C-alpha cells in the first residue's frame, strides 16, 4: 500500500487527506480527498479525533482545539 498523501501538522494535530478506494480508506492528495481526518499525536501514536468534509473545516477544528490544549 502506498502511504503517500497530503498531511498538514498543526501543533499536536495532524490533518490527513483521505479517500475511499475499493471500500477502503486510503491517504489521498489534497485535490483527490473526499474527506479529512484529524489525528492527535500521543505517546501511543496517532489517534483519530475528528472527521471533516473539507480542509478548511479540519483546519478550523485544529485551530480551535489549539486554544484549549
């Protein structure tokens, strides 16, 4: 599986562009993304925190979360 795709890092949050291929979720380029996952970096690794329909919403979520963490 190819692990190349679009990722943006905002503090401890990572935004990954995702798409569905053959009923599986895979990393995607920003222009091919169907949705964006927001992950929190923890000592155990990355934990899924939020799923957004577009990059702007995912970025807004990260910026709002950064104020509280």
